[in-house]
C-alpha cells in the first residue's frame, strides 16, 4: 500500500542520471534484515519443492523460478515497496505494471550461465524486444529490480555481472578465452540491497565458487500496454486483498483500453500521485 513514506524516497536527479547513463542503480539496505529472513522462508520452500522433484543431482544447479509473486503475500508486498517503488514511477511514469517476475537460487557449485557454445551468456532482457524495435538505441521499455536475500558482496558468489553503459549498445564483445568483456563488473551486494537494471543492459550470471547459496528476487516493470512475459497467476485470496494500485501493478485494468487511455478511472496510481502533488507526464 502506498503511504506518505513513499514520498520520502522519490528518485533523485543524481540517481536518475546514473540509471539513464549507466543502465543500473544500486540501492543499499532497502529491505530490513528481519524481512529478508522472512522472505527466505517461502523462497527456500519453493526451492525445496524443486529439489524434491528433481532429486539430489539438482543440488548444485541454478534454480530459476518464474512468476513467483503469487506464491506468497510477502512477495506481492514488494511490488510497491516504499524505498524502491517511488523510483520505479520516477523512471517509467505511472502507466506501469509488473510484466515479469522470477526468483533465482544459486547454490554453491552452480556453474556460470553459458550459451550454446559454452561462453558466458551475456544477454539483454525480454527476448526479441530490442531487435524488433529496429531503431538504435531502442527506447527503454522495461527494467527489473533484484532484491538480494543473500550476501553476494564479494565476487565468486554466483554474482550478477553487468557491463555498465551497455544498455545503449546493440552488442558487446564477448571474449572466447574465458575473460570478461571490457568494462564488465560483478555486482556486489549485501542482503537487503536492491539493484535496478535496464532491460537493455548486457548482463549474465557467473559461477558460485563460495559456500553461500545466492538468493535473489527479480521483479520486472513495464508499460501497461506491453504484453506480460508470464501468466501472472495471483490467487484470488491475494488479489482481492490488494488495493487498486497493487491490482494495477498485477496487470488488472477495468477495461482493455484502460491500459492505453490514461484516464483517471483506469489509472489508480496516477490518481494517488496527483492527490499527493506528484505530476508526471
Ligand atoms: O542470475 C543472474 O544473476 C542473472 C539474471 C538474469 O540474467 C536476468 O534476470 O535476466
């Protein structure tokens, strides 16, 4: 639920400039440690279901689980988290929803994510999106926030790697000798930190050589007129408890045209912002 705390965490000019120019933004300590521990409980449960199904051979496999929001109320609560969500509307505006979500568990011993020929799988998000645009650079259509639940403050912990500034590049050089592309860095974060990254930013996951299981919750935001990447399966008992803004963020519109029209009756986030004197185009 939105309240006046959100208004204390609007995106700053510096943060917006950083995100626009480099394609990512790290925010430290956005989740309190007790919430991090609470969030780990359903994550571990979902991961255990996978291990039970796959057996012991999956113990060292990276686990990618799509459309996790509906699995627990605590996950839905992150959609409009007061320390991060104001920056979401500060980047994309108010005609937004969560088009995609996934959680990742990367146990010790997980190999790096690689492509068909065994090289690190550097990629941009959302499949065909940047190619289909046919203009360069394509506009920003979507981005993700990853909330870290584990300590990946040092390299070697299955870190998320990025090439800062590469969101404006059609491609990057991908070395074939096992080295990193020029400018690539590991994103090092503590539990409770969040990373915003532009869908166009080139990124990948490296191997986990540590004894710490990496856990991250990824929530994607896009314009409401963009098709969802997931089915977005929210159980009615969770959906019905959501206020209209959360329902918007979960993809609800009273009528299909409401995702395009921008009228107040279709846009609860816009109405709330204007009531609180935040006017966005
Ligand atoms: O596991 C990671 O750090 C990489 C995540 C990723 O590639 C993605 O969210 O598209």
